[in-house]
C-alpha cells in the first residue's frame, strides 16, 4: 500500500472488484496524448460500510507496487475515472482503493485488467 495517507488501513473494508483499464489515444491534438479509463464495481462484501469514495492509483507498467502514486479520487457512487494527458509511449497500471466515511481505507485492488480494445479518437 502506498504510504500516502495518514488514515487507518482496515482489512475488513475490501477493495473494489472487477477493476479494468482501457487505453485510448487522442489523435485530434497536435501532440498525441494517451488517456486511460478505469472502471470497477463496488465490492458486495462492503455493504455494511458507508462508502465515501475511491482513490485511483497509477504506476508505470513494470514498476513495483511501492511506485503507485495517487492519480485521482471520486465519490462513493462513481465507478469510473479517466486519467488524461499521459505520454503515449508509456504504459501504465492502475489499482483502486475503497474509502469509508469514517476514514477507513481498504488495501489496493489487484492491478486493473487490461481491456484490449484500442480505439483512437479523431
């Protein structure tokens, strides 16, 4: 788990399920940029908690799990995040953490599965 939060990590609060990432390239710009869309589902075992949000972490593919950095955060009823303006020549790996309203945080999810559908935007 990245050492970026002073909150208590709770092993009873579970990370989200079915984390998937998809890379697209925006070709309409003068300089091509990559963006990743990360989606997930709420873990049904967290039903007894009040989920306040999710933190999305990113690392360059091949880096250790200690290299994850916070890419963004969304509310508890949002299950999608788009990470924009990334270098097209690099690949990234994502993981997601569940947040509970009392400040509890889950462990990171397993790395996102890669959706192999590359569609460029023109």
